């Protein structure tokens, strides 16, 4: 009973300050900036950008992932501190999208890192990205933080 | 300190403390109590200011700011803090592990030790040191040691760049900071923070800010160089987010990272309190003499309130400055320090000396000049308000034609 | 020397001017749309009229011409048709749209003769599994629509809120 309440409080704290990694690979990054901008204020739900992966909770993969970039993305993902989440934003990050037949593009970022939430769109509206962050909050609220000590079974 | 401990003992247990075996234990306990209160204040101030800064920044950028977490987002800082506590505490593989772990403690202790000598009201000060101002300068320069340790030990080029920039900046800006307080110290004849405030008065023309044009210049210089010492924009070169990844705290995560922003925001109070006590009359209540101030507890609390309000205004100005100005370059930063601030400081010190000789504090001529100076200051404030009004009305018609809504939405109206 | 003092004056003046601008913004209305909990009017009304949201197919009016499949630049539409040997009637057995791949260019809906495929204003199809983003519009074979001669079906009533897509997307709680 107490553990459940503690879990809820901790999860609530965690979901109230999702700091995302300031990082974008292609044109979806413009929409990511717009989401942090005045019209759809991502700061409203406590999400601010951190430019270093050590302090970020959420990685928003915004845009086309080339094979060369995929290594870097995996490196950045492994540099993030637990607990960490990944949001795949836009068609290119979801499955390669428009560039699926290209020789140099990764067919979906879920080939290299585990993805929690997919946001479709090309690019998604700022509101759709906001909905994605809210979905991450939902995932956080369902977790047993104390039981798992922050470890998530998402190692790839 | 000792008298306050005696008073509290008398108040709690209704017996005067004697030279008994408990007295030493009571004093030690009292020291820990005061330290705890200061720490509580500093940590809470840092947190709440971070929230308020985000709201103000949001309004300046015509956003809303954090308003979902708790009523109007008031619990945002608690959520941020506890989340950072719960995050994994990473130490890079090839880092110097001991220095990496020790660096936040240096930053923390360097800043929170400065709170010991800062006054909060009449007689409300943890330790009224007779070298108070000097002590604050000395102890806050411990911060730079922590920053260099953190930057060097984390084995990352960005952290190292940030740390070296920070070293160059903080050490060079110590000079104008210290020099610009010398006129105040000369006018008071004391280094104690309480004495500096006691030498001023409640009304603006009794403040050191309006004593002479030279002290006014010194105020501006002290403000600028204190900003640089506190790593605030426009001098936040050590953690320049667009150039270095996150500066000296790039490799820190979790609780150890939490220390750095907490110290930064606690430093905001230190800067503002120093500005307030040195130039803005400190806790002096208008129309109340110091002799009557010491009589009643109510007036003492009033003085504390005055100090907090003045400091908050300075904090607000610093926050607004942060979200107005872009970051200066490294060469501009050193240029400002060595070719503008230091020469002006030296000139202002000599000018204040001459001014003190010609117009001593008590004479009628000095009072008249102070009145004129404060009149000029008021005029500047009036001009500033006029410019704000002009900027507002400049865009009013276009907005209302476009949106069909009133543009008027003051910051106290919370969306 | 003149330049030196000029620099100081311009710096202080421009800082004060900038502060006046930012201070005036403290009294202006913020332009934030407080999605999702404090909206002034629903999100669908705020979108522009020809907003290209997620594709939706009205299988009742599909004539099975496969123009949308051919015109799609990223091949995100898959259609199968079957013909009943005895009655010569054609059936639509598969109409899948991979939303995760779609680039929302609008070529399919422009070329559709009966506007069976069209863009809705529904945009937030957020999901935890990428396979949920493949929307299957046909559960069991549907007889193809035969338009009456000379009729213009471009102006049929469209369900722009995306109810069909919502219903077809599995694993998405609404």
C-alpha cells in the first residue's frame, strides 16, 4: 500500500519533468523546435531541452536516420542515464518513410535502439509531438519504480 | 551569535543559560540549527526562483511556462529536484573518479558558506563578521575550484573548455567586483555587512547608490561583474549551451548535476543581497531610525521584509536581463573587464575620495547633491517606464486588428 | 577616446532599450495554445480548412481503380481486388495504408475520382507499436461501388474527424 503510493508519487515527479535531448537529425527537428516554441509550449508540462545526454530522460529521434548517424544515435542512447525513453518522431524515424529505398537510410530507428512511442506524420504537428510526450508520461505512470530500481527491460 | 543563542535558550526554557555543562552543547546545537535554516532557505530559494524564472522567461517569449504540475505549476521545482535525485549517477569511464565526485561539494560549500555573512534584517545575520564583505569574496571564489575540478576530471573536451573559460572569467572579474565595493567600504569605514547597512538610510537619497556620480558608476560596475561571477547571461560562457554542450557540467547526471544549478540560483540571492546591502540601503526601513528599529520584534521583521523585497527586485532585474541579452564572446568578455570596468573603477575610487573630502556626508550641500542624484535616478526610471509603454502601444493596434482580442494580459493574470 | 565613451553610451542605451522591449512583453497576451487541457476551442476547428491529416478511406464509395496506389510516391497504400468468376462482380479484399510511411503529400486524395480516400483533420495517432500504424480498412470483402452515369462525387460528405481510422487502429485507447 505504502509502496504503491510511493511509486505513484515518484512516477508523478518523473513524469512532470521529462527533459528531452536537444538533438535532431533532419527536418522534423524544425517541428521539434516549434514544439518548444511559444505556440505549443512544451515547457508547460515541464519538458525542457538539455543539450547533454547525461541529463536527458527522453530522446526524441527527429528525422531521417542515415547509417552513419545511426551509430551516433546508439552512442548517445547509451550515454543517457537510466531511466531513459525514446520517442520516434515522423515517418523517417518510424520506418524509413520517404527514403526507405535509399541505400544510406536506416529503415526505422527501432533497428538500433528500443523505441517507446511512435508519432506518425511527415512531420507531425507540434500537438502530435505533445501527445507523444503525454504518452510517455502514461508509460511512466504504469511503471513500478521501486521494484525495478529504475531499470527498464528495454536493453537491446 | 552567542547572544542570540542565549536569548533563544531563555525563550525556550525560561531560564538563563549558565556556565553549565550544557552550554557548549547548546551552542553547537544552535550553530547546526542556524546552518540548517540557512540551507533550507537557500535550497528553497534556488528551487522557487528556478520556477519563477521559467515563468517570467515564458512570458517574455509570449509563452505560458510550466503551469500543469500542481496548481499553476508551483510544484515544478520539486518534481525536477526529485527526478534528478532518482536518476542514475553516472561517472564516465575514464574520468578521474575522486575529483569528479568531489567537485560538486566544492561548488556547494563555496556558495552556501557565503550565506553566513549575508544579513536578512536588523540583527538577523548568522555571523556579523567584521570582515564580512571580504569573507564573501574569498569564500565564493572556492566555486571556481569546484568548476575547474569538475571540468578537468570528467575527461571531456567540452567540460574542459567550459572550466577553463570559467576560470578565466571568474578570476578576472574578481578584480572589478572587489574594486567597485571599495568606495562603499571607504564611506562606511568598515567591512562588516551590518555596518555598511547601518551607515545608510531608509530613503533613496540616503543610499550609497545616489551618494555621488562615482558610486553610481561603481554600482553599475559591481552589478555587471557580479553577473559575470555568478555565470549569468550575458556572461554564461562556461556553460554556453549553443557552443559547448553544457559546459563544465556536461558529464554530470542525477544528484551531482542538481548541485550545479542549485548553487547557481542560490548565487543569484548572494549577488542580489550584496547589491542591496552595498548600494540600495539594505534592510533600512523608511522613516524609522535604527534606534527605534531595535526596539520591537515587529519592526525587525519589517526590516527583513524590506530587505527581501529589495533583493527580489534585483533578482527580477537579473532574470529579465538574462532573457533580454545574447551571450558575449570570450574576447568581448575580457575586453569589457580590462579596458572598461577596471579603469572606471579606479577612477571612481579616486573620485569618491575627493567627493568625500569636499562634501562630507552630514553637510547640507552633500544632502542636496544626493537629492539631485536620486531625482536623476527617478527620471531614468520614468523614462524606462515611458519606453515600456511606447513599446506596448506600438504593437497594440496591429495585434487587435489581427486577432480581435485585447493585447492587455498582465503578468499577474495567470493563464 | 571619443569611440571609447561612445561605446559605453551605446551599450548602456541599447541594454536599456532591450529591457524596455522585454518588459513590455510581460503585459502582452501569450500566443500559446494550451493543448490538450485548456483549449479555447477544439483542435479540429483551429486547423486550416485543407489541412492534410491522416488518410482515411470510405470503402463504400471506392471504385477500385487503384489510382491512389499507383500515384503514391512512397508505396504506402496496398490494394487487392478479387473477381467473382460467376457473377462477374469485383470485390475489394484489402485496402491497407501504412501511416508510419505516408508522407502526407495529398496526391492520392487529389486523384481519387470519388474522393473515397481523403485527408482527415485527425493528426495525433500516437502508438507504442509501429504495427498499429498500418490501418486495414477492409475486414471482409466489399463489393466495389459503381457510380451512376454523369454524377460528380467530389462533393460527398466527408468525415473529417477521422472516426474510421480511430476505429480501425488497434491498441490505441481513446
